[in-house]
């Protein structure tokens, strides 16, 4: 993954990212094209294994899954594909 330095600029009532010409060329972007960028918060956030273990222990203490009679059936129902919005 290439890293580029972007500059935040104010444009009227909004903000824009000014990126190097190489970014546009490497991404084959056209003038006016809309692109999605990943949130920096998502990139930096890491899982905490101890917090996950603690959460699982807490779920066990309160019997959060006691209402599930057949775990295999429950999991299959949870994982069922659902129609995507706008698709038949």
C-alpha cells in the first residue's frame, strides 16, 4: 500500500483533501470522480484480546446464550443470506 501525504483545505462550507498528482495518476482517477477513503480511525484501531476474553466471560456469567436450544440451528439462521437492498 502506497502512502501519500494529503493536505486538508477549506473550500467554502466544506473541507477537501489536496493530494499529490501521483495519487491521482496511480489510482487512475478522473477530474470530478468521487472516491471512498478509509477512515483513519479504522486503520489504527487494534483488537484487545484481553478485552475480548473479559467480554466473553461476562456473557457467560449472565447466561446470555441460555435461550438458544440448538446452537447449530441458531448459527445457520444467523448466517442466512438476506437480499441486498435494491437487488432482486
